[in-house]
C-alpha cells in the first residue's frame, strides 16, 4: 500500500515502512521503528495540530537569512 503525505511517499512492505522524500532520501523503518514513530506522533498530536492551524501573515516582507545577517553586521 502506498500513500503520499506532503513531500513524502510511504510504502508498506513485509519488512517495514519505507518513507521516501521527493529529493530521493529514503528511510527504511523496521516495524518496531514505525510503531515508535507512531507513538511519538500520537503523543505530540495536539502540538502538531496547533502548528498546522497557524496561518502565515502574507503581508509580511520576506527577508533572506544572508541579507538579514549583512544588515545586522552593518548596524
């Protein structure tokens, strides 16, 4: 069974769960590791839900990190 979640493709095999990022990085999780990840996500579900509910203020100006560092050095 396959699923796509955001930038990740998940594939369940007999040996465990394969989590593949669109950049090509693969995480081959054993069943125990997959269950550990599930337990971790379940424990922090409320926090994760609150993060996803926050909206970005699109009226804010985007500043690149390098530019911000240069401005800090100049002042």
